[in-house]
C-alpha cells in the first residue's frame, strides 16, 4: 500500500476492455494520471483480467491499483450490482468468475437468436468481434448493432431490443447477494452495493449488511445530491464502509468521467483499515 496525501482523490469504480470498457488497462491508467488520481479500482464485469496490466502501467506513475470486479446479483426479486474490491486471493474467485463468463457467452448467443427471430440479422460472430477477449455482455451486442446500422446508438438498442422486458431481453443467471458477499470474502476482499440510488433505503442496507455486506457506493454519477447525502449518512449510521467512483467506461462525453465524483482518499483509508483489522494485508 502506497501512502498518499490526505487531499488526494481516488476513483473506485472503473472499466476497461477486459469487459465492456472502451480503453485497455494501460490507457485507463494514463487517463487516471491525467485526472490527478492517486488510486483507482479496476472493476470489470465478471473478470480480473485487466488488473495486472493496469498495475504494471500504474507503478511507474505512483498510482495505486485496487483489484476489483463488478458482479450482477439478484436480491429481493430484482437485479442489483455489487462491487468486490481489494481482491487479494484471485484464485479463490476466478473459478466462479470463469463460470459467470461462460454464462455470459450463452446469454449473448440466446440474445442473438431472439434478435434473428424478430428479423434483426445480427450474427454472434459480429458480437464477439466487438467483445474481443472481454467478458461479453449486452453493450457488445448493442455496439455490433450500431456497427451494422441496425440502430442509431446503444441507447436505441437497449430501448427497442435489449432492455428489461424488450423482445430480445434474456435474464442473467441468478447469483444471489449472499453468493457475491461470500465469494468476495473468500477472495480476501470487501463487498459493496454498487450505485443503489433511491433503492438504497435503510431497511435494504440493513438486510444486506446482516448478510455480511461491508459497504455501499455513496458517490456515483447516477446518484442525485440527495442520494449522496442520504447514503453517506446511512453508511455512517449502519457502520458500512463508504465508497464511490465514476463507473467510467472510457467515453469522453456524458456524466461518467474519470475522477469526477471527487471520492476522498480517506474513504480508501477506511477500507484499508477495515481489512487490516480483519488480518488482510493490502
């Protein structure tokens, strides 16, 4: 762990081409350096593949890289996302992540079959070309549709075809919140509810905390100022670790820009202290 100035800023939710981000890990690190960040968390969907390259690129720049992963889970009858941060035992989680990626492939194939059935002539090969070596997801399907002129942009792809309840929507494998919490702890990390927004009520936070959840993402571009204040207060009251990040995927426009959530390094320090007390070396 590298000491950083108390005034430093961090970004603890970022994506690379290892999943559905637009930049490879090395360029993500360059963007973090340009943004003046002292530490970043690489949190690709269902994979740790981008972490090693990011850490290697960050070391000469003095930027700390926190290994992480974003998981889609089902809780209380709906899908939520959870972040596993500070993964110190990757072997303990990689077997499960490999299974998640396999189900992503099967899901992509089923989405393409549904699109074909309603007259959209997309091929799975074009989707996998967009995904490359990344964990394939709906954004790659959307990009392939855009590339072939089937929709104007990703928003139209989701709104007309890929979003929940649309004709080509395929649900994910039902991983529970308890599963996510358990595999995160087995891998030496901490588990947080990612971008809960207005759903992050006290009762839901308490339920997840009682399952073993460690914290909550307080600062996120999708959160209103009221959400941020409320979630910050609830995190303190419920003894949950606060976290935050831009959820940046590499775009140069829009609200999700690297470092824009001004997450204080003190929140990262609190996460480190929590792990140290649990006997985990960071």
